[in-house]
C-alpha cells in the first residue's frame, strides 16, 4: 500500500486514505465485496474523493461497475503506471512505447466510454449509434496500434545497427537494471559524469542512456541505464518497451542495483528477477550492487544481503563510498575478454608505448634495458597492433 501511495503521488495525486479486504477470490462483478464497496463509497462522498485506485488489475466490467458504486473515476494498477509513464516520456521512442501500451490497455475498455449511447437492438435497420461509434473507435485504435508497432520495429532496427557499430569497437555492454528508484541513474551519473535526470521518485527514468566508462584496468565499457522495474509490472508495458529492453538482453553483463535501505529489498530483487526472466535475460552474468548504504539502516541490511550474495558490492552512489570496489569487481568480471602478453618495445617507439598504455592494462613495466619491457592484458582484436613487439619463446 505504501508503494501504491508512492505511485499515486508520482502521478500527481494526493492520497486521502486507503483500505484493504481479505477475500478467498475476487468478486466477479466488483472485485471487492458489495459491503466493502458501499463502505468505500461513503468514504469517497465524505472526503470528496475524485479517484479510487486499486493495487490489482480490474476487468473492464469491474471498472465500470465500481465507477457506478463510487460515483467517481476508478483506476487499476496498470492504468496508474501507464499514466506515470505518459507523464515522464520525453523522446519520440518513449512516447510511442507508452502510447502503444495505453492503447492496448484501452482497447477492451472502449465500451465504458459509450455507455450513454444506445446499443445494437438486433434486426435489420436497428443498429444503434453507440454500436456504430464503438466499432469506429475500435477500428481506429487497432489501426493506430498497427502503425505504432511498425514505427517501433524501425526503432528496433536502428538500435540493432547502433549495437553492431558498438561491437566493432569491441567494447562490452553492461546494463544497469533494478527496481524503480533504486539509484540506477545516480550511479550512471557518478561513474560516467552523465547528466541523466536522477530524482527520489518512482520511474524518474524512462528513456535509456548509454555512456562510456573507462575502468582502472584501462578497459572501456559501455554502461546503459534502463527503465526501472516494479512489482506486477504490466505485461503490455513489457511488450511495448521491448525495443528498449533489448539493451538488457544484448548486454554482456547486468549490474543489478538494489536499494539496501528499503525494508522490502528482498521482494524488490525478486520482482526484478521476474521481469528479467520474462524478457529472456535471467541467465546473464550479474553483479549485485547494494546502493544507499549511507541511509539509515543501510549498513545493517547490507551484511544480510552480502550473506545471500557474497560477490555483491555495497556502495553509496550519492557519496561515492564503495565505488572503487565496484570498479574492481567490474574489471574482474570483464577480464576474460583480454589476453596476457609480454612485450619488448624499443625506447624510440614512443607511439607504440603510448598506444599500449591507452588500450591495455599494463601490469608491469621495466625501462632499464635496451628496450622497455611490459606485461599487459590486451584486447584480442588489438593484439595484431603489437605482434612485432610480443616476446616469443622467452625472448
């Protein structure tokens, strides 16, 4: 209920109150029992409530029946999240993805918007204007869905082209994933100097951002910030954002950021893993990052989380504490893409020495002899540049 209140505030609403009901199964007509519905309706009239929001998905009939009982607008969790996404989308791609999800959610609910018009009565010549308008609207919505799907397919092809271009540079891609408001954008900004919007609110980031990060091992990595996940993330939203979420599927490494100060951090990690499984990224190599250790209670919960994820890293993206450990772990996890080599480079080959320091991780150096000797980890695709300097058979 606390999370639902946070979502409501993120959508610009003021929370007046809340309520729950325990049922073995939802009531077919109104989701909740008739007595509880009347009780909530009285509260709505007294408090002059204009919107009631349910934490679960409602069928079109349930929404229509509840609006009649409450005499105000009724939204379910999916509609609320879609409204937040519509407010936050900034790029054309983001707006298209949100609109597609909204239309897919709206299509089976069109009937409720034409309840004031007559219905088809049966028989020749007895078609009512409501039915005609309903069919027209449904056809328009379906046409718009098809048009957006074609445009998003073009976006998907463009992203594929961009990824192919990045692969030519042989830079690995690491995607930052996690529950909404876990601190993913703050971490990206701290590591790369990006200027991504980072606010203490749910779904502050919708549009993905990719930036380059140079590790202490002198290796370049592309970091991609993605939309936050949430418990019971609407399936239509996952489908609509597949063009964006492909950044996660194509990544060599996932950086799973969790808010260690949140009392339900375990449930949030499970919710993220559920979405990763849904998009086919559950088996990706993953580095757990427990953020917000600077907050009250963060350090106490960190010890429990590290017991469960021994290879995880605790840090504060806001203060910078723990970033060195994160960078070291990233370098270790991405190390297999480099090859160890011993090189002997004449002192006058200054360009080759500078190039080696620019692209490789130099582990040892000795300038005392006739030639400078190095031990370095070099990306496989760059070994050819230094082939004439690589020592063979101990020479």
